[in-house]
C-alpha cells in the first residue's frame, strides 16, 4: 500500500467531488482524509489517499483528467512514509479573529507577526465584505512562554496596524461559535 497527497483545482460545478473520488475509487484507492473549499467559484481540495502499490502518480492524474467534464489541475505527491492517523490538535490551540478596513498586506502583516513570534498557523480563512476584511486563524501557541506577554504584544500590534483583534482558546471558541475550524 502507498499513500499519496493530491491537490485539485477546478472551476466549481455540481459533481466535481464525485468525479475526483470516483476516479480514486476506480483505482481502488481508500480515502483517508479530504478538505475542500470553494473560493470565488473555484473549488480546491486536498486529499490523502491510500492506493495499491501498482497505482502511479501518472495513472491517478490521468484517471482524474479522464472525467473530461472539467479542467482539472492536479498535483500529486507520493509520501515516503505513510501517515497513520491525523495528529491531534496541539493543546495550546487558539483562535484569533482579525478585522480591518480592506487594504493590501493585511494577511502578510498578521502572518509575519506570527512568524516573528514562532506561532504556527494551523488554519486560516478570510473574507472581504463591504470593504471590511476578516480573518480567522487557528494558531498553535505551544512555543509561547507567556500568554500574557503575547496578548500585550498583540494589543500593541493591533493598535499600530489599525486592526480589531481577539484571541481565545480553541476550546472556548468551539463551545461558543457555530463555525468549526479543524
């Protein structure tokens, strides 16, 4: 058995997921995990799939392309060592929400702050509505020595950058919000 990670991009329409997972099924693939999203009418998905050793990256790409009903862009990476289970979320997982008037560089500023503080971004989603840009980031704060000091630095950063920013533990976020991040 071998394991592959697939990335698929195509214009969204009904049946895209059935086309991709049908090609996987016909190659006797066992879907381990899938995450997909539609952004501005383009569907992106990433999948982790177990295949018999005889299935090649080229065969998989050809099987998806053979669906013929959409222009699929597919990238496949064969893993040297198979993943056995989804790793648990770090215990120090926090959700940070950020809002500001739309302008260039907002995601860069926030992600650069995270980089400079050794914070890994586990998940990120953004939306632009009526001139307001909103980000929701799932963060691993395991490397942070002092949450209080980080909160002070975030407050200063938000003030300097014109951001409205909140930070709460993932458990609290999950208990109080309808949106569920991974």
